[in-house]
C-alpha cells in the first residue's frame, strides 16, 4: 500500500471538525460516525493478489496490507500509525484491483480509445467499481443525520436567527452565508429551499448605506440580481435599521430586502467560492 496514501489518512483528524466551537472539545472516536466507506482502488498492474504464495481475494489482500507489525521502535510505529487510523476510522473497507486496461501500444491514447479496444476484464472491474460506488456504498453523514453528496455545497439551517447571528453560525460551523453571484448558485439555492420553515430565508447579502450599494459577505458587489418587484437594489433612506437580503422560500424564489434583526432560516455554504 503506497505510504503517501497512508500518510494522508493520518492527517485527516487535523482537517475534520465534529462539533461546533460552542460545544465541548472534539472526540476523535466520533469520526467513524461520519466517515464514508473506505474504498481502495489499486492500479498497480504488477501486483499479484497473493499472500504467502497463495491466491487471495481483493478484500483479503487489503486486510493483509493493513496488518500491524510487532514492536515499539520508531520505524515500526511510523509503519503502524496510518494502518491503525484506517482500521479505527474506516471499519467498512473494500478493495478493487484494476487490471491493465488495454494493449501497451494503446496506453498513450487511452482517452480516445473505443470501448472495444479495452480489455474485457478491465471493463468488468470498472463496472463493478462504479456500481458499488453509486449503488452500494453509503452516503457520508454529518451531525443530525444530514446526508452529504458531492453536490451538497449548500445547507439550509432550520434555525430562526437574525442576519448577523446567521453569519456567525455559518462561519463557525461551515464556511459562510451563501453568496448568490450567478444563476447557477441561485438554482442550487432553490434546491434546498423546500426544507425552509420560514417564508423568507437569509442570504449572505447586505446593504451599505454609506456607499448605497449591496454587497455579498465575501465582499463582492452584486452583479447578478434576482430582486422581487418593489424591492429596490439601492436604498435612499438609511435612517432606519440596517437591511440585508433574503430569498423567498416559495413562489419564484425572488430576493427581498428585510431588517437584519428579523429572525429567519438561512443557507450556509461549504464551498469557499460560494
């Protein structure tokens, strides 16, 4: 098993946060509740699935590769640490060993090859691998059993907070309130609005009276707009309470201007670009 790959596993705990800063300290033993299944895709075409000279299954070979060495020397401990992490944090493990995909003379043009030029055994393993990933493997879960897929960049929070409190919550637990700076992000927002329990939902949109402009929390001026009729993009009267932008959870999902003190659901982003 490549040592570089194993090293990445030992660094996982430095990049993962189980609890928010308002709760007690993180407990690494809880990571296993949120980690997905471990899938080892082997593309070492010289590898023979044998253990002590006897044929082994792919999963059997994986477990053999994860066996710990006896001893307490620095070299042994460095060898064992990543394997211990995988055993502890990924109790569900699966291995797929990919054979050579095609004839050696075709390797330089793999991306343009016709499927008929690929080895049948390679296609069989690839089909099994894809089926397992998309149909059989479990989806990663966050706290409160929230499912996370590769497309889940946004999360609607069903808490009623003021705009300022919503910003703080998103920054402590995710990345920030969502900035809807394109039609693509607007469509992503509409996909999570059905979960809302309030008529409007906070966005990362605020008005600056001094400049008389609307800004996103990531400090960009609003270019893409989706305002509801009657909601001006600029406010001439700054004598009242500071205002922020929200999106309607029903109808056409237009943006509206509201006092920041109003308590609403809100949408956080997990992507630093949104």
